[in-house]
């Protein structure tokens, strides 16, 4: 019973975080909401996770959740990578523009 409460509190904390920052996560907001509510449901009714796993050809509900976690983790890593590349590209353009508009001579070494 304690683990159910801890997992539920953790999922609700994630829900609050995404609700507060929903403007930054517009594309993910609905999917995160569905996953968190589904996670809370499966925490309290774990037999349904096992039944769903059997329907999908997986032995246990815990294994199905692990596979889903791996897929979501890879998607998040990919999204972070794309975002980092975009930020790096923007930073490069900004530094290039500053260098062109304000050229300076290198300082002489002593």
C-alpha cells in the first residue's frame, strides 16, 4: 500500500510540473496527461496491466511497462537532442553576427 501511495504522489508531482509548464510542453501536454492518469490507474489496478500485457503478447504487466518506459525515454532523448541542436545553431548564428558587427584584433601574448 505504501508503494502505491508513493507512486501516485510521484505521478501527481509530474502532473503538477507539466501543468505549471504546459506552455513549454504544448505538444506533450495531452500525451503526458494520458500517461500519468493511465499510470495512476495501473498503480491501483495492477491486474489490468497484466491483462493488457497478455493481450499484447508480453508475459507480465511490469515487463510491458518497462518496454513502454524504454520507448518513452528514447523519444525524450531524441527530442532533447533536436532541441539542443536547434539551440546550438541559434547560438552559432548569434556569435557569428556579433563577430561580424564588432570585429576586434586579437591581443598580443606577453
